[in-house]
């Protein structure tokens, strides 16, 4: 996505005074026509890639100060002779001042003069752009030929509504010619300089990040359990100030200041503390006992000094001996301690026996467990299948199924499943190897 004129202002990424937390809003706009006046020409297409080898996608930008639920919105694709070729149903929520991508099931390219129209559920148009045309002098008409696998159409402003061919920057702004939009590698380098390692560099679409983690070796780690959009202005500023927003410098303490990021405030995560020498640890929330049930699933391995727990949202967590008196404002009985997990381990192990794949997703089929409805699904491009994971609640009867999305095309993955009762995990199933090629895999 190129950022000229008004877009360059919107994504003046690292000008700190621009990112005012007070301007953040949790209001959600809808695609049902009721918010048309607010959305008209303020939500529009910024990039789309119709090529077969790199995947079809369309990228939208929300320039309002509100979140937008795209449910009901469609993208109509017209030929150069104004004939409707296809209608794409859009999905997901675009945070304020952020991007969001939607994968397309088939090419939408026609020829120079083709048109994209973004419509609401009631049929009213929010935005329309013709691609392959220019308002200025150009050496070649970019829309006259299909882009290569490394290229996509980029709109340079919603007012001029013109296109150019450039390298695909799916889920990210295009930094070419703009010093205010860094490469993704520059963001990662900035985090590394603060001693924070992350797998953000492996993510190809920052509008739909799955399985992200932050880690400080020998200190602690945060594994995010929700899909996150890291393209709004608050998130980008937060990443730029990672040294001030994440605190894992002290063993036994993890702090994450996420108040300015609407998409992360209530994001669940698994937190791990390393190098503890405690006998019976308890966890304080903001130096007080956890009276609101923020912490669950506490597990402590005394031999390795590793304490793991789930947090409902972010703040500062500190591990202390259970015998240590908590602040007077709290009661020690409400503080979860590692040895007190009273849940029963699932007795049986799920049998993972079939996986149906597409280019970027996989649907898993496995046998149900009679003593839990919770399943933890772990997957990776590595044989141990433990880089990414999610906890899901499914029906107790019949074959269980669950889809994993946003995988890389033509890539080999390994996956495994286990039952889980709250803080007590069960034993892993078999590890299933598959490749995202659109085939059905069976275990023999």
C-alpha cells in the first residue's frame, strides 16, 4: 500500500505526539448502512493482488477513529465494460486507522479500466476505484498486463483513485519513497535492540497475526492466544516503544503496558517466568492478590524454576512465595498458587485421524474425549508441532473438527491435539504431518 497525501499523515508511524491514547475509541461501526455517513470514502481499497502464484487478496484501510465490523460488506468486481464479474463477501474487523486483508478465492483481474466497488449490506456504495488507469503521465499502463507473482496493484490515494504496480506489501504500508513508513524488518530490529525476541518477522500479514510471542531469554515469555492486528497507529507506536512497554528484566516479574492498544487490552495470553527459585509460588497482580480471577492455569516446575499461567488481560504480574504476606488490600486465599490446581487430567487421548487442507487453512478431525470439552491444538512447521497453539471448546459427542487458518501455502506443517481441563493438560495425540496443497490427508 502506498501512502501519499492523506495516507501519509494517517500513518506517520513513529511521531509520538500523534498517537494520543485519549483518541482511542471502542465504538464499532457496522456495514448495515446505519453508519454510511461516517464510512463514506473513509474505508477503501489500498491494494489487491490478483496473481495466481502469490495468492489473491484485497487490502482495505479504515481511516476513521472507530472500529469497523465488515460483516455484510461486499466488494463487487466489474470488467472494463462494466459487467459484474464477481461479488466478494468480506469479513473481520478493521481497527481504527488500520488495515485488514481478505483472501480472494479466485482472480479478480479483468483489464485496464476494470472497477472495484465497496458496498454495504443495504447496497449503498462506500467507495469505487477503477484500476489500470492514471491521472498523470506514465511510461506504461500498469493495468494492461497481469502483475507478476511479486507485484500487486497499489492505490496511491482515495481521492485521485489511481494505481501503480509495485511489490506486494500485504498487511503493511509501502515504505518506498516515504521515510515515515519503516520496513517490517526495521520494527523487528528495534525490538531486538531492547533485548526482546519475537516471531513477528515470520508473519507475512500483520493484519491477522496468529501465535505471536515476545521473549526475553532467561527472564520470561508471552505467548498471545488471540489473533491480533498490528497495523493501527496505536499498535505501531507501542511496538516502537517496546522497551518502555514490556518489563521482563527482573526474574519473577512480567509487565506489559497495553492500555493504548484496543486490540490487545483484553487479549488472552500464556505467560512464562524463567529462573525462579521459589518453593511454592503465588502470583500477585499489580502487587495485590488476584481477587478478580485474572490468572488461571498455574503450573510450576520447581526443578527447572519455570512458572506458567494464563492471563485474561495485561498488567504487571509478580511471583512470590505463598508464605509472603500479600498487601493488606487483598486476601491470601484469593491468590492462585502453582501446586493448587485441583482439576483432573483428561484420562484419554484424542486420535487425530484426518486433515482436509486448502492453500492457507486446514480442518482437523479427531475423536472426542468423554471427560472434557476443551482441546488444545498445537501446530508448527517443525516436527515437534509446538510453535503455535490455541485452546478451543468443542462438543462432547461425535467426531470433533476444528479449522486452523492463515497458514502458508504449499508448506509442510505438523499438528497434535490434547484434551485439557482448565489448568490440567492431558497427554498429546499422535503428531500429524500435512501440507497446505488443497488435499485430504488420512492417517494409516
